[in-house]
């Protein structure tokens, strides 16, 4: 019933980058899932090069007990001829974390439930998304694509009228943000992990500016909804609520995080701004200043990929 929809399923952000990186460095990989083997094969067929990247593929119908039993991970290690204690599991489910730890493996959790990272505390490390994985911490080859503290990403776009936010940007933080409504962008935002990004901002009557932005729930303030909060790195003399704002997002800086004090949060935001200011001078990023999306309104929807 659902097989016709599998071709529409998108990989987790950073998954293709991770698999390609490990493949280039000859890191042995296995895929162990509670899904039936046939379903796994079908899903893999929509991602070029993935199936060939795994030395072992194991489905839930090929073992007696699926996760949270450790059997599927132990069988995968056996087929790889690797001691379980030498294996690193990357999991997005709580049963998978339990299974990995029961198999005496190290486990990295990438929570599939937003704002519920505490439920994954049994893992050796909890990360916000695969973009935040640092393989060198686990004795694996490090990524080589970070530049000046930033990760280049495939550009994506979002736009709309500037709205009034929570009233804390200027008043509480001393950092005026040009907030956008997330109401019509739930699908777009679900494709991108919460975190701090940067790029270029176009204001319909003013010009193009460097910007850094947060997407997520802002743990310090514990937002109830996922928000989009861009900070245009320019001093404006007046507010511009209602003005058309278009963003070209070209890079990633870090996951969103909680902070012990308001002062530490403010300092980190300013640090993010400095990182974005410097990075956007690099040709890799500066070329997007002339992106047509920033200068001309799009018909219909204000976002595209």
C-alpha cells in the first residue's frame, strides 16, 4: 500500500554526504533495519549508490527478534566479521538505541522526535542531525568539507513578509530579527534540521544583505513551534514589518543549543554573526549575492528548492 510512496521519501539531511564520505574512505558499513528485506531493497533503489555502499544489508524478517533485541546488530557484525565492540551504530529510534547498547556497540542517536532528546540519553552521543556528526570522535576519517567554521549546503530558498515575532530580539537580546511566518512552510522546514544557517537576504525596497538565521524551537526560550528568525547583518534606521523578505540559505554553522545564561546566548549569536560575515566573503558563498531570487518576486509560492 505504501510502496508507491517510497520514491517520494527523502533521505535524512546529511545521509547522502555521510554514506559517500565513508564509501570514499573505505569504511565498512552495514544496514540493519526492522523493515522486511524486500522493503529495504525497494527504498534503497531510489538512492543512487547506496545499496552498493553497504557490505551487509539485514532486514527484520531475517532474524528471530527485531530491535530492541540486539540480535539484528549482532548478526550484522557477524556477517561483517567485526567484533561488536568495534562497531558504531547510528540510530534515530529508541528501540534501535536499546538494541545497539545491548549488543555492546557504541551508539550515536539522531532523534526522530523533536524536542525529545532526553529520551535518547542511553546513547553514547545525541546529535541534532547527521550534519553534526564528527566521525573523528569515533576514530573514523573526518569530513573535509567544513570551511571557516561553516558547512556548504545545497542552496534553498524561503521568503515572505516580515512579521512581528516574540518581541525579544531587540528588547531582550539586543539583536533585531526579521521574522518570517512558518505557517506555510512546514514541509520545507521539515526537510532542514533545526540549527543556525546563513546566507543572503533581499529586501524588496532596500537591497541585499548578509544574514544569519536560526530555525527551530530556540531551547533557551522553549518555543512551542518551529520558527524562522533571520538576523540581517546591517544597522537599519527603522523597522520594516510587512516588507517582502527573500532568503537564499547557502551554509550551515551549528545545531541549535540551550545556554546556561542569557549572556552566553547573546555572545554565541554574535559569534554566529561574525562567522557568517567572514564566510560570506568567500567566493563559494559570495556568488549567491546575485541570486535572482533575492531581487525578483516569484509568482505563487515564495519558496523553492
